[in-house]
């Protein structure tokens, strides 16, 4: 651990300067407000949004129009605190909830701070992320973690939070049945989380045989190749459908597989517009919703991992230092890849 009075004025960071262009540079160490903490970053998971910004320079209305530090799935250790934060927090290992809401708008006051229109979210233009030695976060979003959690698992509490939000939206309870389209990182984590929430039937679809087989080791009770089985007419009759693929056909067919009064939750990044089976949705009173980040999920995520109900460590399939962050961002091109981790301080 470094002492507060020895924190350097600059730090190494991997900076996105253009499409598929990263440069390791010395940048100013971020300053912190009275209610914030300075965290020395231990591990950063690579998310699909990071790769999208890296390859395309935008996600919908979020456009990279200047240098940007990527990375929002992270863990680390608190090395300095603002004036309103107890000094006893210095030295704590923490998992970071990578956002700063305004606390004042209608959504924040209603407890839906994930929908804050003034949100500053890590690695979302123009807010820098965590491919750097240090980052700053408000004290309440630096969640203490037990020693039993690795740095990697603590970083991956962020995608687990997405899965927890998804299961809550899908109303998964003991005995539920769920269909998950896509056996990538989010689909696999959703399968584990559905099992932890008590789902009795967890069906996962994917086009890649290796990914389907892997899903069976992470909670799936059945896997299907959607090219061989017509999901829409297969009589799956599930309580909930979760799309973790972003594929329009998967969304359409998955909704058709939902029983009356069931729920469809759209998670995957896909087309901004797509066709939906409106008659099926109306006549069966199916709720179709999306999720956008999360609210108050880290305590549940820490419990699920610490109790052994969700395994995040085994999802790590690639490890990279800061100078090889570009390789980490391309790791998903390998079908055997699940989660790449970047270590800014190695």
C-alpha cells in the first residue's frame, strides 16, 4: 500500500485515441472530492461495451469524441480519502460500483439512480474509466470485500450486478423456468444467477457448440442449438426469457417462448430497432422490459460469490498488463474466451 503523501502527480493509463488505437501514457492522477476515495486499481474486466467503443467509437448516443480511458469492471484498494470520509477506510480492498449519480433528479429521488440523466459512468464518454493506476469514486460506491474474494472476482461483481438486476426484473423465484439466449459472459453469469435465485429449469441457447457445453457447467439444465430447434414453437413455456445475445431473431423467438403473464428482459447489445411478436405480447400479457445498469446490487453480489453460489474466478480466460490492453479488447474474438482481465499496476 502507498501512503497518502506519496501519491504521484501522474499515473500510467491506457488511453483510447481512435478506433482500435490505444496508447499507454502518463496522465494526471485524478483529484478527489470530500466524499470520494482514491483507489489503486487491482483488476479490470473487459466488457462488451469496452470492445464496442474500441472498435466502433460509439454505442448509440454515446460517442467517443476525445481521448478516453476504458474499463468499468474493477476492484482495488483505497489509498486516500476525502475530508468527509473516515481515514480508517484507507487500505480497504474494495469492489467499485462505477457510477456517480446526481442525487437530486426525479429518478435519483425515487431510488432509480441507475436512470439518472446526469449520471457519470466509468468509460462512457466523456468519463474516464479504470485502465489506469488510480481512479476516484464516491465512498458509498467503494464496497468493502472479504479476503475470500480475489481481485478478479471482485472486479466481475459488476457484470454479476447486471445479472442480479436481470433476475429481479424477470421475477425469478424458486421453481421458475427461464430461457437465456446467448452463452457469452453475461449469459453464463445469468445462468449461474438464475440458479442462485432458485430457478428449476434454465435453458440456454447459443449457435456455438462449445459455448453450449460450457453453459451446462454453469447452471444450465438444458442447452439448445437454435438452428436445429425452432425456439418459438418448441413449447418451452418458460416464466421468463432473457436475451443476452442482441440478435433480433433470438429476441423474437424468445418472447414467443414465454408463457402467459411471463416476462422478457432484454440485456444484450443489439439493433436499436427490431420486430417483436406484438400479438403474442398483447394476447398473453407478456411484460417486455430492458435493463440499464443496476441499483443496490453489490451487497447481493458479494454474498453470492462469498457463499459459493456464483463462481466468477473460473470465468477468467485471459490476463493482460496495461501495455497489452488492446489484446485484451480483442480477446472476445476467440470463441473460448469468456472474460479478459487487465492489471494496470503490473
